[in-house]
C-alpha cells in the first residue's frame, strides 16, 4: 500500500469514527407524581428505557404514582408545576426553549407555574 493510500484510508476511518461518536444517542426523561408533586429526572443514558427507568426510580423514592411525562434524545427537557399541582413539560435542543414550553403548557392548566426541574442530555 502506498503512503498516499494509507493516509487516505486513515483519514476516512478517523472521520467515520468521529461521525459515529457524534451521532450517539443520549436520552433523558422526566417523571412526575401529581398527587405528591414529586419528580425525578435522568440524562445521558444510551437507551430511552434506561433513561425512563432512572427518572421513575428517582421520583418513586417519594411517591407511588410517578409517571413519565416526557423523554428526549440529545436535547433538553423541563417540567413546570403550578400551585394546584397542574403541570406542563417541554423539550427542545435549547434549554431556554424547553423551559418556555413547559411554562406555557403548565399555564394552560394551572396558575403560579414555575420550573421545578430541567436537564439536558447532550
């Protein structure tokens, strides 16, 4: 193999490996219990199921009726809760957009909404 071919193959292999690392999925999730107001989150898990299991586990330490309200991949998620435990969630590539959407969704169901949890998985 000539030095030029070797260099070209090495460059191609390096680019291929970098692309596969960059496209790796990192999942996150948010769980919420409306009866108690408890919540849990997760981020940077390789599968959706693992991210959801961790969020539920974190929430279930304080309540038995936790459920996943949103999962996200290579993005941010946010949970907003109102004064009567109404809630809203949002997700986006940008943290501020996820938070804005969560607040807007919460305000459709409740008053006094505030962000109680957010996380990014990327």
